[in-house]
C-alpha cells in the first residue's frame, strides 16, 4: 500500500463484541456501498452481555482505540451492550482527550427515535442482554422522544450463546425463546411493538414471531441504524468528506480468524475472510 493510499484510507469502523454487529454492517453496506468499512469483533472476550459496566467500558474503549489507530474517524458501536454501558463515557470523557474531531455512535438512539411510531397502544417491549436491560438505557432514551410510551423489558441471557453456538434452529432453543417472549408479553399483553435490542437477535426473528400475536411488530436494528448513519453523514458533511470511498469491507477478530469466518457468514450473509487483531 503506497503512503498516499495508506493516509487516505479512512474506513467507517463497526464494532461488536463478536458476530452480532455483522447484521448491522450488512445493512449499512447495502445502504451505502461507496464507503470503506472496517469491522472488529472482540470474540476473544465475548460475550459482553453479562459483564460489568467497568469491563464493558474498558474492552470497548480498547477496541475503539484500535479502530482509530487503523484509520477510522467514525466508529459505530453495533452492539447494544457496548452502546448501553460504554458509549456515553467514551463520548463525554475519552473522545475530547483522544481526538475531539473523531466520533463514536451507538445503536440505541436511532431505534428509540422511531419506536413510538410503531405502537398504537402506547406499550412497547425491549428484548436484550442482561447488561442492556439492567443499564436502563432504553427506558431513558425512549422517554426523551416518546415520554408517554410505556416500556417493558426482558433480559434473554441464553439467546446469544444459543445463536453463537449455532443451536438456535434446534428444539432446545425454542424453550428459551418462548420463555422470554412469554415473560415479556405477560408484563403487558397490549404490547404491540418490540425492539430486538441485541444485534444477534435478527437471526432468530422468525422463531420470536412464532410466539407472538400476529399484529405485534418486531424492529430489527440493521436497517434502522443504516438509515440513522446515512442521515448523520448528510447532517455532518465535514465527517462525510473524511470517510474514504473505495468500497472495501475488511474484517478483524480478536480471536481465531478461521473460527470467526465460519460463523460470520451466517450473520453477514456472505463469505467473510477475517484477520487477527492482537489486543
Ligand atoms: N450483540 C450484542 C448486543 O447487541 C450482545 C452480545 C454479547 O453479549 O456480547 O448487545
């Protein structure tokens, strides 16, 4: 790579604890194929869903710094757990010190900005990891945009392991999927819109639907975040100009690339060839 090419390579960074962010990256690339993208999955330390605030913050910041070092000016935390537990501190405390011109965005805000438009009854649900649910981030953010909405949450700690172990199509998975969907609906049977508040969950959307009344709408974040990022780049031409446009997508994992590539294809819908990133 020539020096010129190297310095002009400014990909949009997309980060997740492991594979889930690939469901978001897929939609972002499909909406805006012109940019360069750099995906980083922290598979060596996933899952994040059950970890403390401090740990998720520390791991996320470390990965964001790696993405900055690899040329990213803009990073999307395509992980609800990291968005819930690390984003605000990174934006408010770390970015001003690292480089005030760089940006880190999350996945919770774009979803909470629109959820109210999907509910007629004023009752919505959030399905997420234990970390996302206990952070209360969805409650706080939805309140800002739709103060009259009633929000019910359910933590689904078994779902990410079932998905990551490729067990989600088996019978055993149905037990846990049904259990959490039922728990959520028992809190308020009038819930008519549900956020899939974990980037892994689009893989089991059909199974989730099986246990819900037909008129309940399920919101996956991929397309919502892609649209949110597009709007962001339109509103921030100074950032848009910096993002390089050679239509490349590169993948990094903190664990074994061979293992990553096998499962990643399921999430990304296309063959993935990753490289190892040493932390
Ligand atoms: N994909 C992550 C999210 O959106 C959760 C996965 C994990 O627990 O690491 O919350």
